């Protein structure tokens, strides 16, 4: 990891994985779409991994999904990734952009504050007043910059943008052109090969600003599901936790039994059933893989800096209410039921579950007294 990578909290994917991208470039023969820095096969290897080249798997959810995404971006339509929160939609979009364009930082974060200029262009008003409208006075949006460079642009949480802002994308994606009337009726900026759009949308945001049918037709939709295989999920959590804790060399990472417990608790509550098919109450809170990593990170920091020891089931239990208790009172009762019924039974058979159960009882008791 370079000094530049260490100097920021979250470097871009093309910075973090610069060595892997360079390794892929050494053997990247085959057909390549115009404007792409790497062949589709190399993009695929970068995302799903290639042990022979020392390329780590970065998205372990669904190899076929990755293939479909790559194919979509070779065409004229954009790619829309939808799914529940925490299913790595943004990660996948970043990895695709980094591998295809060598740059993942052309991003628009969708929100109520986004205006049409954020998708087209603005003006440097000092130059505008001094010189009048000119190409030099324009301030290109991330979309326009990506069009001019032939890069991928990412629009995160597209459904949080107002309908009139979303509508700007319709003509941009159809015509691949931005007209600048201030510079003359025929002044146009056209996209170079390699330009495309990756959007993401949260299924829990339905009804905020739904996309029009016209805009939906400009995208190929792919749903990113939670990781189905518990073993894959555990391996992903372990890898991402190791990356996060690299800046804390004195820390001891959780052992396999603790990670098993953590992933099992989240999967039980996310799916609303145990491995044997027994139904349990599922909270409305997001119980995603991303939240597992956040909790594992917090538990490891707790064990390292406050307890001076290794991560145990109790550290997991103490951090769990912060994930489950958001703004739905009923979720507290659902977690209490899970602890009293499921965790109590497992505590009779496992030391790590026993530690988790007793710490969870204490944590819930403090919360209930506070209520």
C-alpha cells in the first residue's frame, strides 16, 4: 500500500488495487470495446478474482451478475444496480468503473439538493462576467467530464434526485450529447467511446422519486441480492475487516468461531428463520453484510483498546443494539425474543454463544431501563 493510500481514509479503487490492475494489463489480449482500458475478460478477473495472477475476489455475490453488468456496459444502455441497502451496489459500480475506465471518481451522489447543472455544466461566474460565455468559463459536471474523456460516470441513489433532474439523463443517455445554448444553438459536446452511466437505487427508497418509464428504458436493470452462501459472507467479512484493521497492527482479529456467531446472528435476523427452518422475528433494520463488517470493526476496536484482549462473543453482543435499534421500537422486542429463545439455547452448547448471550442480556437490560 502506497503512502498516498495510507494518507486518506478511503482511497479510490483504482488506487487501492493499482498493482492488480497493472498485473492484469501485462496479459490482456483479446477483443476490447472502443474506449475501454481493459478487455471485458480482464474486467471480470479484476472483480471476481484470479488466483493465478494474484487477483483478489472483490465481489463474491454472483459471478453471472458481474458478467451481465459487463455486457450491459458494452452496449448503448446504462446499467442500473438495485437492491436492499448494504448489498455492495456502490462497491460493484466502483469496481466496474475502475477496471473499465481506470477512474471511478466521476460520481454524482443523488439527493434532493442535486440540480440540473450537476448533470450538465455550470459557470465560473468571475470569468463569465469578465469574458462572457466561453468554453473556458464552463464548469463541467462529472457527467460531462466523463463524456469528454470516454469514461464511466456513476450516479448513486438516483431515485433520490427530483424527477426534473432525472429527466436530464434521458436525453444525455439517448443522444450522448450536451447542447450549450449559451455558446450558440449548434454548440454541442458529444460523448467519446467508452462513456456510459452506472446508476444505483435502494429498494427501500421506492416512492421517494420513482424513475419514469422513459428513463427506465435507458437502463438495463440488475438486482444485487444479499450473499446467499454463509461461507462466502464470512470470508468477505474476514477480508474486509482485515483491510480495515491494517491501521491497527496491535489488534488481534476475531477467530473463526466469533465470525461464525456474528454472521449467523445477522443471517438469522435478516432471513427471519434459522438454519433448521425455525421462524424468528426479523427486524426492519438493515442487517446487511456491510453492517456485519461495521459491527465486527467496532467489536475489534472495543476488544483491542478498551479490554486489551481478543474479540469474544460479548464484544459482538455489546455492539449489536447499535445496529438493530434505529428508530423502530418493535425491533427491540424482536431482538429480545431472539436473545431469550435462540441465543439462550445455543449458549448451553457453546462458550462463544454463552459469552454472547450473557453480554446481550446485560446490554438489553440497560437499554430497557433507559426506556
